[in-house]
């Protein structure tokens, strides 16, 4: 069962460069077993955020396609395996078992777009990264909400 966030913060991201910078900062804080739940409307930048995150850990040259149709992409990077899931097309949380989501969460760093599709299967230890449209077409707001083991780590995030 999902628990309430222990701490959260909201940041303004004036452009894509700021979004990418936040993704890089979070990538460098990530540890094996970490789950990042990427929320927000269609087109708000969840996949853009994931690309910047993955490239930060891999050296920058990685091809990072959207997993909208494959549902899952895995990246064997120097320090960790990063799993990128897009659950938009799922109808029931149980469908994630066929994707290997549990194994991915245990053995790597996991980015999950459309985490609400997990319902009660959403892990209690996670960082919610909720992107929202802001005042201009290129600006965003992001709310970072820490759950479980992430609660003590929000102070490490500078934004």
C-alpha cells in the first residue's frame, strides 16, 4: 500500500536545461534499488527527464527511446542497470508482473512513467517526480515527494 510522502519540495524549472540538470543531479544521487515514479500529463516531459537521467549515468551518448510501445527498456551502464518503464498502456497493475518490474526494482535503478497504473503495487520506498506545466511553454514545476527510505535524502537535492 502506498504511504503518504514524508517530505516534499516544489521547484521551478524555467526550461529544458533546468529539467535536464535536475535529472542529472538525481541520477548522481541514485543507488541500486531506487525507484523514481515519474508523474504528469502527456507531453509534460517525463521521457525527456528519463533520457537526461540515463545519459547522466551512462556518459551522454546513449540512445534512449521512449518505452511507450515496448513498455520497458533496460540500460546496462557502468555503475548500475537502469530500467525505464512506461505503464501508460496498462489496464491493471498485475500486468507489470509479466514485465519483470519486481526484479528490475530489486536489482537496478528504476524509472517508472505513469506510476499511478501500479495502484497498490507502487513501492513504499520511492521518489515521486511530478512534473506539471507552468507559465511558459518551456517551463515546468516539479514536486519531489519522498517516501520510505527516500525521506532522509531530499536535503541532498539542490534543484
